C-alpha cells in the first residue's frame, strides 16, 4: 500500500523560527492530509489538500502539494513552544478515506 | 458537536489473555470507523475499517478482530494476545470521503 514519508525525522528549533517538513509519496492521490500528535495523545487534523490544489493556508500553517514530484511540505511560521509535537502526513489514494500514514516528524520548539 | 471516546486509556495484559477495546462516537450518524495501531516512534497502521453495522474490512492479517454491533460502536478484540500486539491503539471516525478523520485519545496496550 502507499506510504507517506516525512523528511526530516526530527527537528529542533527556537521559538519564533519557522519549521518546514516534507512528505513524499509513491502513487497518485485523491488528497493529502497533515495531522499533529502530542505525546501520548490521539492525532489532530491540521489541513487537507486535494490533488487539484497547490497551496493551502490555515493560521500559521502553510501546506504545498506538488503532484508532479509526489511531494508535500508543511510550514509552521513563528513557531511556539505549544507546537512541540509529532507531525504526520497521510495520503488518500482512492478518495475513500483509507489513509496511509508516514512515520512522522518530531518537532521540538525551544522557548 | 461530535465526540469520540476510547477506553481504557492504559491496559497491561499477560500473553495469552483476551482483549476488548471499545470506541464510541457521539453526535453523528453512520460514521466510517477505523482502528489503527501505532508502534513506538512509528506511523499509524490501519488495522480495520467499517462503513456500517456489521461491515468490517481488515487491512492486514493479524491476531486481532473487530466488530461493529451498533452504528457508533467499534470494538477491537483478541482471543489470545501476543507480545507483538503491544502498542498504541487509536480509533477514528469520518463522515464522508475526502474529509478529515477525527481520533480518540488512544489506548496504550502493554503485553507482559
């Protein structure tokens, strides 16, 4: 089955800096989603971007999608300590919401 | 508003014992329901999903089974747990295709 793969795996930044994470996938997709997971908790949905979209914003989050390169990026601007979490991308190849998740990026924001 | 409940939050079980994890959703009808497992430091693996009462699809062969006895209830079970069943189990729901999934807070399962 298809797997999203985030890069880099771990990121440590100072509060106020921007954090960028990348995700690549192998087959065509219907949409790609980004989720956040705080330690020991469930996942929280951040942004869904459809295959016919190239960029999407939500507050301090910016997601891009390049279907020709089969890749996506998540940018968190002006990071805060509360942004410390693991971030996962997930692809939906068939539009039936059977998601394939990547291994996740751990982001640590230092106050 | 919609909510999802998973219990228990933590469970320690001996090898060979049975398992029953429950997930319920409130505030929505006929949701798609999902069971995932997350190994330490890894992504999520889809175990089962259900589009309706009694309809279960398994994604990977394993020692686990799932049931959906009611519209908003999803149960993960095992007759005899293995050490490899340890992990963080997450339940999720969605209403429509092409829409986000909403996750419960998970069950941390440790097998001794």
